[in-house]
């Protein structure tokens, strides 16, 4: 049964809203899950790749790509292990709902000059949600902005999104 129209397979609104800011070319989606963002990028002409730790997620992403009639290069890898990306080899790198701080310098190195990062994940928001269970996996206020301070910030948002999620998102160009 086809599940292309399933809500879980819709790309991130933050990616879709900012797609016109991104250069065309080779895209890498980190912690891609079921592939919703990687497949979206492939559908609009990117040479898309995705990485996830879960075999089930990678299989689901490849199935979604097949159903969508696009090619997706995908691999199973632990992004918290000894991950390596070719230097200056991507035009776009996306990462959603995942945070592993040691990965940030590797993402920066893998991006070409003029390439763009699209990153959105959860933030600590004590005022709305009480004490988080694991603050190591949550951004502090303005942390995402500071992580990419040497990049040219094209878009940034932080706060309560859709009246329920505390998120920070950035679109930033490597200069």
C-alpha cells in the first residue's frame, strides 16, 4: 500500500518555507528517519543522500523514494560514532530533530563554500515544558545561532512553534 500522502512523509515546513534560499546540487540529510526531507529534495532535483542509524528508517526512506519515483542514496551509520564526510562535497546539508554537538564541525567541513545548512531541532524551554529529561539533546537559547556564527545567517527562528514545540531553526550559508 502506498503511503506517500501520509503526514509523516511530508517534508519539514521549515525546509519547504526556505527552499528558495538553497543552492541546487548535492544534498545530505543527517538523521533522516523515514526520508521525508531527503525524498523531497530528490523530487525537486537535488542529488540527495541520507544517513540514519536505523536500518528500518533507511529501508523506509528507500521505499518512499521508490514510491516517489526518485533516486536516494542512503546509508546506515551511527552519527555519534566515527563518521566521516568528504570535505567541501555538499551544496546543502539538512538536519532535523537531532542534536549531537561534535557533528557540527564535520557538517561545516563537508559543506562547499556558498553551500547552505538547514538545521532545526528542539530547545530547552523551561517556561513552557518544565525540566527536560535529557538537556544534552536539547539546544540552549541562541545556541544554534552561535554554532554557525561564522556563516551568513539567512533565516533564524527560535521559540514555541505551532503552539506546542520548542524549536530553533537556522538556514545559514558558508562564506
